[in-house]
């Protein structure tokens, strides 16, 4: 059976409108994938992509069969089907995606974040959403200092994320900060249910507007329950790991000790111990 790689960025994404009908038999290769390009809101509940622009479009990468592609061809009729370079945490992959030429989007609104799910969240402004913290936000010390701790009172619990590993790739002069790298591992963190107003604080803290971290959406498991499309933040420019500073490590350990499994607490401490200090 011939298999091909497909990059999706809109209604074919996991938990979006057309995913179940078209993608349920396809194998996920990368939850975190991106291309050079821009996406635009058509105003009809789906985006379109112009590739090879000086910006970034975030999506997912799948392995699909010829039959699946034939069905998607019909769904995407009128769009250009092309092979484009897709980046993942594990390297570059050539994959099919569906695009439009630049002149055809001149009247459309650009989605500046490059992320359809994030754009929809900001548009819909739900009363609350799930937020997955895996670094210093597992502890409430800085929430209290910023006087926003009232946003983070609803703790769902410690949860697991498959496919990713906690690493320390955001390098700073005093030491690195936490990130999650998609390498087939598993990590743990704290899942909060927070009011929509908390998003302004989270974006500021995570340096979203400066391009430090980017919003991403992941499925978190707590016991037998899966919480879908939980907001988290991933480092954009990943560097070689070094040890985090002591104050940052302390926040991670405090949160982990309260909510995460003993095996994970041992694993993360051991990993931090193994890193070279700046």
C-alpha cells in the first residue's frame, strides 16, 4: 500500500470538523509541525494557506493512504495540491498540502499567529478553557506575585501527555527554561481550567508576542479521561539544553511534588541533574 505524508492546518486537524470523516485511519507523524507560509480566514469556517511566505503556518503531519488522499482531493477541490517542506522536532519531511496562490487571498483576513486552533479560541472567547502547565506554572508562587492566582484555582490534576518529553531548550544567561519536544516520549504536567481572561496573563508570561513561546493544543490524560485541545506553550527557537536556574527548578519541583507521579518526579529531577550549568 502506497503511503504519503500530508500536512494539515485547518478543518482536517485533530478534533476539527472534517478530521473524523477523512483522517481517522491515518497515522499521526507529528502533532507539532510547521511550514513557511501564511494562513487566512475565508469567513466560511475554514482557513486557506499561501505557502513559502515569510511567516509560519502550524499544523499536524500524517501518513495517509492513496484512498484517503483521493477523498481529500474532492474536499479540497479548487485548491492547489503540492509537495512542500514540513518541519518537525525530528527534522524535515516532504509532504503534500493544499494551498492557494497569493493573488486569490488578497481580500481575506490573515491569521497572524499561523495557528487555526488558536485563532478560533480567541474568536470564540469561551467562558473557560483547559491550560496544561509543565514548567514553572505548575507552582503558584508567581501567580500570587502577579495577583492573578484567582485565575488558577481550578486545578483538574496532574496529567500525562504522550509523544512529548520535557526538555530545557529556551537558553537564557542564568540557565534554560522548560519546553516540550515531540520525540515519542511521555511527559506530565498540571492541568488547570481557567477563565478566558487568564489568556492575557499567560501570553505575557510566556512571551508569545515576542516570539519566545507559541500557543499549541494537546490532549491530556488524567486517569481514564482525555481532555482534548488543552492550551499549552512550546519554545519556538530551541537551543541546546543547559541546566535551569535554581529558582526556576524549585518552582518545577514544588508543582511536581504536589500533582505528578513519583516516577515522573524522579525522571525530571534526574534529567535536570544531568544538565551542564551555565
